[in-house]
C-alpha cells in the first residue's frame, strides 16, 4: 500500500531532502520540529508542521513517544527518520510497527542485530564477508608469537574486557611482542579485572570505503556502488566521493558483492550502508559495520547512478518493492561531496552558530547543493553544525574536483564561519589529487599543512 | 543597524496603527500579521473590530479588554489588541506535543475549573503522548482564570493551556 502521508522526524537539510522526495511522489508531508526549528525551510515546505517540544533534542527529536504521537495525531501512515537522532534506535522502529505506521528503514530486529558489534560481525562471517583477521583469547607470549606469524606483522593486541586503549599495544616484530605482552596483561588486569588479551592484524594504511545498498526485506538487494570517505577528522567525515576510485576495480566489485551478500543474508529492508576498511598495502577489505539508515553522503551515489535513493526508500516502505534490478543501476562519472559545517577550521573546529547574513550559492553543470540554509537563517547552537552539502559531478575525478573547487570559490557565505576554506585546501592538495590519502591523512598531514598555509 | 528597544517600540506602535488604518479603509473585521526578525525576536499582531460572534477556535478568543471603546456599529474604529494567550503572563503552556485531558479519567471530575484556587505544583491537567501521562503542575499559586483547551484537544509544544494568576 503506497504511502499517503509521511511524517518527517528530522531537521536540517535531510528534512528538506525527504520532503522534496515525498512531494515528487505525490505524498503529503508532516514535519515534526523543535521550538527552535519552527521557521525553517523544511517547515515552510511541509504541508504541516507540528512542534514536538523545546529546542533541546532530548525533549523533541530524541523522544520517540512524542514523534509517534504526532505522526498518529496528524494521520500519517509512514515515518522517515532521516539520519542521526533516532534513525538507528530500534525503539522508534518498534513503536511505529506497533502503531501501524510504516517505518522508512529496516525492521527493528534488523537494526538491533546490526547495531551490536559482536552480532554484526557474526552475521558478516555467516555470510562469508571478511572481517579484520584476529584471534580469540591469547593466554601466553608463545601463543601470541604463533598468532602473529599466522596473521602477519604488524599486529595489535587489545584487552578482551575493555577499550579506551588500555592493555592495547602495537607490535611490528616478535621483540615488540615480548616487550609489551606482560605489561599489557597487567594493565588489562588493573583496568578491567581481566588480564586476557586478543590480537588483530594492524592496518597501517587504511581507507574508509562503503557500499550503498537497498534491500526489499525479502532477500532482494541491489547496490549503488562504493564511496570513499577517507577524509576524516576524529571519525567525522568531511569529504566523500564515489566511486571508490583508489580501489582496483576487481577488488571493488568483490566488496560490492560482499555487501549485497551480507544484506541479502539479513533479509535487509530499506537503504543501508556497509562500511569496510580497505587495507591498501595488502589489497584487502574488511567488514566494519552496517549503518541501517540513509547517510549524509548519499548524494554522491545518486550523482553517479542517477537514482533517487530517498524516493526508492519510500517505494520500498510503501510496499512497492525495489522496482529495479542490479543491471538497471548504471554508473557514470565521478562525484565528490563536501560538508559545509558552521565551524571554524582555524580555531580547532569550534562551532560557529549565528545568523547567515549573505548566502549566494554557486550554480552550474554538475553541481548540487543540499541545504536548509538561506540568507537570514539563524544557525542554532543546539544541533549538529552541518548547514549544507555541496556536490560536484563530472566525467572524471579530476573534472569533479575542478568543478567543486570553482563552486567553492563562487560560494558567498557571510555571517558564520564554515569549513569550506579547509575543504578547498584539501581538494587542491597534491595528495588528494593523486588519491593517495588514508584515514589518518587529514589529522597527520592535511590539518598541519592547512595551519601552516594560513 | 541594531535598533534600540525604544526605537523598536515606537516602530511597533506605528506599525499597529498603520494596520488599524488598513483594517478600517478596507472594511475588514480582522487582520493578523506575524513579523519575524529572528529567534525569540518577533511581533505578533492581530487587529480586530469587535463583532458579536466569537471565533470558533477556542485559543484565539480575545481577552475582552475595555469593550466600551467600540460597539460593532460605531464605525471603523479599530481596537489594537495583542491576542496571543501564550504571551499572557499567567499562561501555562504545553511542554510537549500530545493530547490534553482535563480529568484523570473519562467522566471523572476535572482537576480544576475556572475560578479555582490552586497551589504551586498542583496538577492542572494531563498531556498524554503514546499512553504516557504527563501531569502538568501549576507553575504558581493562584486562581485559574481561563481554560483555553477542551478535554481531548491535541496540543503542540508551547500551546497555551490555561491562565493562572
């Protein structure tokens, strides 16, 4: 049964994006907002807006009872959670299910299963998808040496009982293992009351790659190619691109196939992303986790495939099925997205909320801007600082970079500081141009170079 | 660029007077304008001529201030009035979206009625969201002057529920 009225349980640019996708399909929209977001672009576009609670997200965007109550009270038959907030909380999906509202996302049990690292890893292994090679508990130095020979140096030893780096050390040689083993055991014992350690292969040069998939919930799954999101600071992505061009094509194809296999095995419903770590030196990929929602960077996949991923989410949630097979997904060119955050990259990324006094976005072939910002918009201090995403598509990676740099140069934003100057710096850096960066590149090389260039 | 509060106030008065003029010239009965300069910085004005029929929506009903000034037949005299009960100093507003209930259960005696004296913290009504009952306490000791919603009314965050002063 196709969706007639959709409740949008999010804010910012993704609320605008979801409302547009719904409108294109003739679906009425109700937007749930906090008191701080009453007069936003999304609130103007939606057929109706309901004020859920005060500005604090815990009393508005993060309260599934208020959201589902508002969805029911306004006669909605479906709910889109966007990303962040409650999008990956089984409680919201479960409450929607109880109330007969179609949740635009996976089933609650799927979300719970993928949300737990251990059960997600078990699922990947059951589907024959490679995880970072590692061991079970290691009881002695002799056992550790044997395991390291098998896995190949460098390796990392971690405490079985905890995280936070305690009991953890990297070993590049057997001598490193001998030097660190006893101390790490004692540290683990002291910190967690459990001296046991385990070992994983250490990936020296890693790239963050991920596969966009869409499942029908019956085992039917198609993928929309791979993205590379290696430009990160403290695990926050700044620049994303598609395809993951740094990966050799046969390896990328194998990874895409593995992502489809995993999601088919889980009878995954809706859009999702399977994240992998790409070990550049070994030419291998390892499963990290599944994000059971639409992601911020979905537009780069849309750019190279021409698909409307949010529209497809709505079709699947409305019971219309995928409507396309893998061979219908065609790939064309290269796309890059930069996130525009209201943060000062020259002041340790301090949030820079405030009123946007000028907002003159660029236009041109291959450009897309997803945003809720405009002149006069007050960037509120309560939420994520992202105010937009600028995406450039071109026939080649080089042309996409050129278009994006030109677009950043033409973009006039006044009133708030943004991360665009940093994005421009990265895009024009020789390492990015040559596509030889890793997940540690920005923090180790990019940011120091940016600071020095100031 | 920033205006002082005094500037803003006289601007507002001039603006309201201009609206009253438009109302009179065009023989309208009501005119509402919302101007937003920013968050927590807006002006809500409703200019109305007194009519005998009360508006249907309960929340819009005006506090009938100084009715002596204008009878309906007295010609185009506009009475400027800021109407939003949420702005009333005694207003109790909803802390969330939900359904308002005036009694603890259907058919039971309401928590309070107009004219009742209430203590600070005394339950005035319930806002229900997904079967969670949230008792709304009186923010102050006083008298219930008005009840702005009916039993079972859907309310949003910030909606005025009662006036207690």
